[in-house]
């Protein structure tokens, strides 16, 4: 069945009957219905055009939504990959840092052991040097003591026999031993000082030799072999263990 149009309403004709309706009223009503029908058709056409526009916009928004959804999914995947890459890089950096730290610790321990061994060797060398120096010093002191004691004994004046009354012809002056006076020095004194040597001059064959011996003896009296025994440059093992 064809759809009814306003033109169909206007051309519609009815059969006449004896008791039929008023022809003019029917014609007017059909004309009014046709006009209203035309209005409805125009409105329907406008609504269809609007619907097409809205559908087009809806399709556009759906496409945008699809693009945004795809971008969001891609962003999530990119973020996940970036996080995983960052975690892997952080793990690699931490692993490398741990390896370098271990290597540095091992190297530091080896260097510390080398320094400790070197310190022990230096201590042994120092102790050996001190012992050798003390031995040489004691030897020289013993030699000097014996030499000074022998010179003092040899320099003692010999007493002449008492003259008889008849043998004395004239007064003779006392013999002069030397222009220097000799005396015996006791080197066994624990508080021996240079003043004991400087009170009276001691005769020797050479003044220069006497000055050298006196300087050596002065250094021997002032030397303390234990003076730098606990010097700060040597590391104590107890301090090292406490530092750990």
C-alpha cells in the first residue's frame, strides 16, 4: 500500500448518496488535513537532516573516542615498558655499584695489608738499627773509658826518693808534667754530664780528636733509643681492629 500524501487528500473524491455529507465541509477538512500533513512531512524532513548531522557528529566522536582509547592503551603500554626499563637499568646500576664497592674494598684491604707489612718491616729495621747503634755506642764508650783511664794512669807523677841530708845541694823545682793537668774520669757514674769533662782540661795528643770524642760523648748522653718507639706514623694493630 502506497503512503498517503497531501495531494492524495486533495484529490480524494467521495460518492454521493441521498443522505450524503456536506461537500464543502468535507473539502475544507481534507484541505486542512493536507496542509497539516505537509507540515508534518517538512518537519520530518528537517528531523531526518538533523538526525543525519547528529549521526555524522556521533560517528566523528566515536572515531575520536577510538583514537583516544588507542592512544591511552599505547600510553599505558609505553609507561609499563618505561617502568620496566627503568627498573632494569636501576638493577644494573646497583649491581655495578655493588661490584665496584666490593672491588674497592678488596683493593683497600690489600693496600692496608701491604701498609701494615711495610710498617712491620720498618719497625724491625728501626729496632735493628737501634740495637746496632746501641752496640756501637757501648763499644765506643767502653773504648773511650779505657783510653781515658789508661791516659790518666800514665799521667800520674812518680814520687822521687827522699833526699839525704848530704845529697841535697840546692833546691830543685818540682817536675812539670805538662802544661795541662791530668785527672781520672769515672764513666760508671749514671749522672755523668759535660761539666765533669769541662772542669779541668784533659791532655790528649790532638785537640781536634778530643773535641770529636767530646761531641760524640755528648750525643751519646742525649740519645734516647725509645724516644720515637710509639711514633704516630706507625699504625697500631689494636687501633686498627678498634677502627673496624
